[in-house]
C-alpha cells in the first residue's frame, strides 16, 4: 500500500466546503489584486519596448584628477574675455578670464559719483567761506561738468542770499543808527533846554 491516506468527507461537512468556494474576496482586496496585475502587465510591456541602456563609444585621453583644477570667481558675472586657450600652460598670477559684473560696476560708478559730488561741495563751501568764487579741480570739471555746474549755481544762489541778508541787516543797522542819532539829538536838545531853564 502507498503512504497516501484517503480522506473522506462526510455529507455534513460538504455544505461548509461549498460555502468556502462560493465566498468572494472583499471589494478592496479585489481592487488591490487588479492593480498589482495591471502594474505587472505594464512593466512587462515597457521592458519589451523601452530602451534602458545607451552606449557611446569614443576615443579620448584620460587625465588624472590632479591635473584638473576647478576655478571659482569670488563674484558672479559675465565672461568678457578668455585670455587662454585649451591646453595652454599658465603661470601664477596670469589673467585667465575677465568678468564683467553689472552690479559691482554700477555700485562703483555710484561711489565715484558721490566722491565727485563731495569734492565739488567742498570747493563750493571753501569759496563761500572765503567770499570768492569756488575753484573746482580741473579733472572734476572735465569728468563731471554737471556736478560742477550745479555746485556753481548753488554757490551763486547762496551768495545772493547772503548779500540780500547783509543788505537787509545793513538797512536795519542804518535804521537803528538813524534812530539812535535822533534820540541823541533829542537828548541833547532836552539837555540844552534844561540848562536854559536853570
């Protein structure tokens, strides 16, 4: 006889087996199984059609990493000029590229303009203190003529204001002196009458 044993199922066990075979998996489980099967089919189809590997054959020269140097500029900018070529040997301190940086250039220009304005203002103030026309540096007048012109106009306006103020003050002093003279003459007249009365 063989090692296989025979099992017999009684009729009262038969309905419970029928219940097991007629049960359907729950809804979520059937959706999950469907999604996994669909994913497997898609991956299999893609592997038949898609190309994963690309091989490029070329000749070249392999250089050790020590011969390659990566340079970084301290400021961002646009490359204006490249002073060297591929494979050139360079020396320490040699210019490799020239960068233009609009931000730094505009900041430098505004600082130069401010310095020129301060120099022109100093020359104007020195002229006002000496009551003479200001003497602006020649280079300043050549590089920034509009600044010199503005400071010259400001000097003339201030000079006219000062002259007007001095004229007004001179008139007031003259009026005060005239009033003083009148009081002095009245005082002298009163003294003369007083001496006559005595």
